C-alpha cells in the first residue's frame, strides 16, 4: 500500500485487517459463528512534498472523508513512509476495543 502513496498529495484510505490475539499470535475468530474478527483503520496520508498552505486548506476535508467512510476503529495520520509500516498500523489498531465481523 505504501507504494501507492504520492509524496506531493494528500490521500485517504480505509483498510481492513484481521484482529490478531497478541498472546496467541493468531487471528481472532468469533466463538458463535466462526467468522474472522476484523478492524477497520482510516488512514490520512499527507506527503512530505505537500506545501504547508495546501495542508492547511485541505485539513477540513479529513472530517468529510472520515464521516463518509465511517464506521472504523482507529484513524492514523501518516506523514512519512519510514514510520508508515504494517507494524505501526497493527500496533495502533490493537489499542482499540470494538470489533466488527466480516
């Protein structure tokens, strides 16, 4: 996914990841119906080459986009590729408590 991000653009995405049990290091499954439990994460990317004035102008778009894509469990703002890894996203979403079934 990181390869699709543009350094000179502000972009938004919603990703769905399976919920992982940190103790067992396995995907969590609903006990009643056997469905995989998932977390949805909203990501706001602001590339490092985006001008500050453009970042300020488009700040209000985040609320509109996130409202359109709700519900989600966590939101993440990313500004550089080095700190935008699967590990960071998973760490962020494991801090949330609500789960949806897929």
